């Protein structure tokens, strides 16, 4: 493949029947080498959103970006009316992808919820994963987890805000115009926003476009916080890089530091001037960290 061909996205459908069907992904980079990096996106987004961030790696690395259940083009069931008490389901989905593709020696990486699902999958398949790179992952302190109850999470600002999201627009162009430079998207490049909208909306029979991550499903991810990230840290012994946002971080590492430092391989860095959307604001650091691993 030429360098230009390496940069072309190749859509993939990955059958994981034990998880309820198929999920979707994009890969780019040299197709004649094993998959080097598996990236998982944040809640409410999709794999394609991170195309321009990861593209510089594809000169010599093969990168797979996976749509998580209920997001992007994924075909896995996502019924928000059924109670969910954790992100174990998305962690198990990613574990199933690792098994289905028979991955070996891969780096698992992700943003926000994608960081948490990568951590859980690495704990489930430590022999297949060489390292973790987590970008402002959702990691709550044990004290906060212990005090949490479902009712309070249902009323959290993030869950309430997700339920209020406008579910449809007249067109993708209208969605782009509504989002450009506003709210969570104000620090994004135009290309990132275009990529997010491309797979973040789908045409409906009525002729408009609707969110592929339904507001109710996005909200259910904010309320389902019963998983235990520290148990996953304790189960693995591999290099781990964590980049935390300086402002509004979802990575709360006030918990038992010995769990994080026992192996001596966990490196945590606060990135000045960044928000929770750290990968969009500092794509150069994403590339630097992944190359270093």
C-alpha cells in the first residue's frame, strides 16, 4: 500500500454473536501487518470522530477504531429501557472483538467511556494486550462509587442533559451548522465535527436525520456506573499511560494509589489547558503517547 492508500478508511463489520450480533469499525494503516492499536470512543460519539486524530499513526501502524454498542454504525442491541448498572457490557463487547479478531500484542486505547472499556477488556485479556493508553478515562474514586445510588445518577446533570439533546435535524448540514463552535464542540476542528456528524446521524424515513446514539442510550451510560475500575487495574501488569484533563476531568484518581502504582508501570499526566475533550484539543499528544508504547 502507498502512504495515501494507508490513510483511506476501510469499514469493517465484526461478528460477535455471543454479544448479540455485529459491531462496526474502521481501520487504516498497512493492511499487511497485525492490528497495532484498538481505539474506543467516548459516550455519545463514534469511531469515525477520531479519524484525523489517529491518522498520523497510519504511516507504519495499523489502527482499528471500534463503534461501541448504541453508537455510530454498530448493530449491537442498545435498549435503554432495560436497567443497566455498569459498563461491563461495553467492556465485554470489546473483549469479544479482541477474541473475534484473534488480536495479539495490541495496544488498547480510548477516550472517556472508551478508556474505561479498554481498561476492562485489558483486564479480561491481559495476554493479548501489550499496553493501555487512556485519555481522560471515566474512573471514579472508590468512595464516590460506594456512595453512589441509581436515583442520584438518574438526576445527574450529564444524564439530564443527554435526555434533552435534540434528537434530529433536517439534514447533516443543519446539524453541522447547529453544532459548529458551540458547547462541547467549541474546541473541535471542522474535520472532527464533520466526521462525528457523518456517523453520528442517520437518515430517517421522514427525510430528516436522527442521532445514531439515542439520547436515552447516552443517558443510560451516564447512569450505569457500577463497574469497578480499580479491580481491573489490580488485575493487569502492563505499561499504562493516563492523560488527564486539567479542567473538568472525569478521571478521579483520589483512590488507593498503591493499586495504581504497584506494578510501577502506571504513568499519569495532567495536560495543561485541556478539558474532557483532551484528544480533540491535543491530538499531538495522543499520537506521541501511542507511538511511545
